[in-house]
C-alpha cells in the first residue's frame, strides 16, 4: 500500500447507503452519502439522533451486525477499496489503518482487564510486538495522551479511572498503531464541559503530531465549530449539506442547516435581556425562524419565597474494612442556602459530583439531609412525618433526565399522568381522566393519545408526558433535574419553551438543575454555581454571565464550546486537571465560608475551594 | 481481600449456630422416641429410664443443646443409635462417595453447559441456537429416575459397557471408579448442564452487545479472541455464583441418583437414618450439608471477587 500524498484523500466514501433488516423488511437509514477526508484534516458529521451519522461511521469500520445490515457504495481507505475485503482482511485494517473512539468511555473499556493490557493488545495484534516492547510502547502512549504517572497506572483497571481519563485511554488505544484515520463518534458527549475541552484539545494536538485524518461525529454545533475544517450535515439519512465549516455556519444553504444552527443556544446571546426568553422557533422545512418571546415578569420577589433553603447539609457514608466501619464521608451538599420565589427559575449549575442533583433530591427528601432547614410552601420539610411528607409532595414535583426510564413502560401515558391525582385521592376516576386529558393538551400533546404506551412516543414527547405528570398536582415548585439534557437541540428548545410557557401561565417556580450553560442562560432568572457541594457564586443571570467573579465560574464559562467557527484555533490548558472529589476523611471539618456581595443579590464565596 | 474473607467467615458463624439450633429443635419436635425403639418389644420401664439417663435425655432441653453443640465442636457428633458407630466416622466414610459423584456431575455440567451456552449465544437465533435450547429443555424436563433406569437398561444390560450399580473407591481402582460413576454423574449432571447452558447463553448475549465488545472488534481483534477472552471472562462471572449454589444442591440431589444406582453415599445414609429415627446421624448429616453449602457460598464469593476487579476495589 502506498502512503497517501497530501492531496490524495485518506478516506473516500462514494454513494454509501446502509440498510437494516427490521421485522423482515429492509429499511434504509443512510442514503447515498459521499465525502472524503484528507490527511491532517477534520471532517465533522453533524446531525440529530436518527440522522444516520453514527451508522455512517460504523459502516466505514464495518462494525454493524452482518446478518441484519447491508452496506452499499464504495469506501476507499488510502487508495484501497474496502468493499472487496474479506472479514479477515478487514480485521487487519480495523485498529491499524483506521481506529475509532466511542461516546461512552465508561462502558467502552473491558472492566476486567487492566488498561495496560487493553492498549498493548492493539500493539501485539497488529504490529506483532513482543510483550516487553508492547509494554514500553503502551507507557509511551499513556504519556502521549497525558495520563499522569502512566507507569503506575499500567496495571490498573478501568473503574479506577475517571470518565475523562478513560477517554484518554481509548485515544491511546486508537493511536497505538498510528492509524491514518481516526473516527471519533461523539467522543466528548458524556463528559463534563471542562473535561470535554481537554479531550478536544488533545485530539487536535495528536492529529497535528501524527498528520492524521479525523472523522468527527457529533450533535454539538459548538464542538463542530471548534474542531472541524469541513462539515457535513446529515438529516434523516441524507447528507444535506457539505462545505467548509465557515461556509456551513455563516452561509448554510439548506433549511435544515439553518434550523439546526438557529436552535443552538449561544452563550452570551442573552446579554442585555432582563427576563428569560424563549428559543426561536425554526421551521425545519423552510429554515425560517420566528424570534422567541421573552417571558413576562412572573417573579413574585415582594412575597415570601416559596422555597427557602438554609445551611442544607447532605452527606453519604463511605464504609470499608472487616466490620464495614465508616472510613469517610461524601460531602455531597455542604451548607447550601438559597431562596426561590414564586414564578422564578433558579438554575443550579456545575459539573459531575458538585452536588446539584443531591440538593434537588434533598429538598424533596428523596435522600435524607443531615442538617439544615428547608421551608417549602409553609412546610418545614425536614421535620415532616410520613403523612405530611406526602402532603408536602403535592407542592413540589420533579422531572428527571431520562424520559425513557422515568415512565413505566407497562402503563398507558394517560394512566401515568393521572396517577399522582388518583394516588393523592383528589377525585374520581372520571375526573382523573379529564385532568390527564387537560394536562396532555397543556403540554402540546393530543389527548386522544392517552391510551398509548410510552414506547410509541419520541424522546421529546415522553419528556412532555413527564412534565404533564409533574403538573397533575398543581405544584408550586418543580425540580427539573437535567430535564432537557438528553434531548436533541431542536427538541430541547421546544421543551424549554414549554417550561417557560407554563411558568408564565401558572407562575410555577423552577429549580432548574443543569450542566448546560447555554440553556441555563435562556431559561433562568437567577443562577447558583456549585462546586464540591458548595455554592461558590449566586446571583441574577445577567450578573453571573456578564460579570463572573469566582475562578470556578470563569473556568466553567470558558470551557463551553461556542458555535462560532472563528474559535477553531483556540487551545486550552492541556494539563489534564481532574474534577475533584468531595470524599472527606471522618475528622474533616467543613471550613466556615464567607460570601462577598458584588452587587445586590450577587454573592461570591471568598477564599480557595477544594 | 483478606478483610473480606475474614468478614465472610465471621458471618458464617451465626448462620451455622442458627442451623444447629434448628436441627436440634426439629429433632425434639418430631414424633417418635428413639429410646422406645432401642428398648425393644418389652418396653421395660427400668431399661427405658436407664437409657434416658445414659443419653442425658432427662436434662433440660437447653442443656442438652449446649452439650450436643460442645461435643459437635470437638468433632464428636455422637454415636449412631443403629450401628453404634461414631457419626463422624460414618460421615467420613460416605462423604467421599457423594463428593466424587458431585464433582463429576459438576465437571460434566460445566464442560457441556458452558461451551453450548457460548455457541448458542454467538449463533443466536440460528438452527444451532434452537437445537441447543431444545437439548437443554429436554435435559431439564426428563426425570432423573427415568433417565437413570433407561441408561442402565441400554448401556449396562443391553450393551454391557458400564457397570449398572455399586461403588468402587477412587484410590483403589481409579479407572473402574470413574467407569462406575460415569452414568450416575451424567444422570445427575444433565439437568445442571441444561441450566448452565441457559445461563451462559443469556449472560453471553448481554455481554456481546456491550460497548467494550464493540471496542474489541474496532481494535481489529480476531473474533475468537473477542469471544473467548473479552466476552467470556465477563459472561462467566454470574456462572461462578450459580455453580457454587448448584454444587450445594448436588449434595442434596444425589439422594435419588444414589438410590437408582445403589451407591452407598450420603444420600443413602440420610434416608436410612431418617427411617430408623437415628437422630444423631440425621443431625450430623444435616449439619455437614449446611456446612458444605456455606463453604461453597464462601468460595463462590471469593472467586467472584477475584475474577471481578470492580469488586476487588470496593473491599
């Protein structure tokens, strides 16, 4: 095989179509897609779920189940036609000439083998290295992907690594045999935003060093803008537009491209706005967009707050040893205080392990807080017996992240939505049914769908059903825990708009827990930034975004990818700083915290954290 | 790791105590009086009273329990009322027989069940998979006694290949011993092999659809190494626990098989003891079986932890 000259593409795909056999019928999920990737170049394939972007990459690797899939078209890698290769020849190409990294670093490594073994396996398999040489080379690779103390971590297992570090291991594994093409399928989607930045930079740098071609699959326009030289937009199996990233972003011709871009929240686009504003509604067929209305003044600041949290502390025990003694504690929530007013949205933001979800659960007493005080709609929450707890939960409801897992698959959606109403004995069966129909209409669904089951609905529709269920008891407060994080951008925008509609009409207060800064900027009145169980900064949305004070807030903001191709050159700190853990020894005494007032309502924690 | 084993061993103590209490009180609640059996037809009150004194049957029940437990801890499980032999030596005599039967059945089940399970999972929804399932179902549904009798008729009576019954100690004549045990262990092991196959299949199917198997394939590994190294090591974890539990059951399940093939093992010992109200032997056998169960469970837990690095970390 001859090495590709700089002008000759590493990968050429012509007329690729992929079909799957479902219930005996063939359905095409990728239709006539053509593109090429040159050495040192990054091509991004962008699209929403079901667009066929991942299937395209798996077709190139020929990793689809052979009996139920059919791949047509020509795929050439470095001048060699892959279509004619036998499975055995294809194995020699996979992992050697082209390698792949996946979305889920937590599950993509074999849990029972050491990471050293998993990386050296690629080396012994393709390059025929001896065990000793493979070990030396593996250590070099681990250092190359900047895993600290590589030598001591060779014999560790995947569970001893964080998500970001596991993705580095995956990258080391993919780079082992110096492939010409790296396929990265949503490599940073499951990672926290500061870790995402590190991994993106690492891929860019390694690409430069090795002059590798990269095929980057993602749904995130911000990531595309940062990494891609050229971009291909996919929509329901078709490649609707291909061009340089600048062309696609600034002068996208296809309506879907424009719709996709318009739906992406951009950090900072709310500057100068006082109230939350709905996302623009874009017609996916024409690309015409209608600017979203801002939410009317809903906040009742002059009244008592509907939810007041004071010095809330929640800890989990860590046990070990022969008798399962307590060896430490996870300080999940540490002296958190805030108010939430009727009709207001307060967002809790932060990265994995910062305690934002535990805070939400503690307020509903889904986990038992250690100490503090929570006043919710007249209830002293931490002092309620089980009967009053049930009554209290009429005032506060929760919407979860995963709309697939949080609806009972064996219950009709009508029954699911009516269940809170009947469980609290608020009326007859017929009344419950009427209520459910009314709620479904309110969240934009047709009440005739009541007798259907959850699997018949899309992710966005299911989240609407979950919202309808949360509304069944006319709650004053809704805790929305990453409620839009799993949704595609266009659906995310619609569901956020729905939440804002509900707030305007029903004056609901939202505790909006999210890691997505751009969404938070749209929907919030106020924002609290959490780090290691503590609120490090809290204030009006404009102040937090316009004048962030705490170093962590600044770091979080800087890490958010912005859908602006002008930022392609940016490099961040590659040091591989890990998220810290809030596990503390038993004798740890939480330090006294003092907050400095920057402006009315804008407070920032003083002193170092960690 | 050692802390984990120590903790599990400590937990075994209360379990054994509860079982011993249960075994002891069951005896007391059962109808029938061994002394009457021993005293014979005449039932001379003086003889009965003397026997009661001799075996401390007039002491308060808790005292009897403590005395019995104390002796048991020193290895003295009492004397068989029927044969006048120490219970411990009776058990020591019969246990190896049943143990050999159980080990051979288990080996047979593992050697047949696991490869068939892997094959069925890899060839999911093909003729091979269906054939394996049909075989497994027949293995589970054919009664042991019927299969045993049919095998004796065919293999021993008609073909004369293997002895129909009896037992030959392994260390006296290993080959003959294995030959004698072959049919019984097949009869006892085939239902095990079937459930082993079903479990391996479903566990393997789950593992084969996981992300790290996709990673292994993306690496360009040969399919054989993907399945036998990456997938099997993960799929076999639940099988380890299952095997240990089934092994405990084998000791109990051997009763019927030993009757069919007239093997002088544990099963025969307990059946005879129960029929003659030989309390000391029943107590000893039940305690011994419980001890075996607990030991197997402990071994399974330790193995599971050794094979599973995630568990090792949480210790």
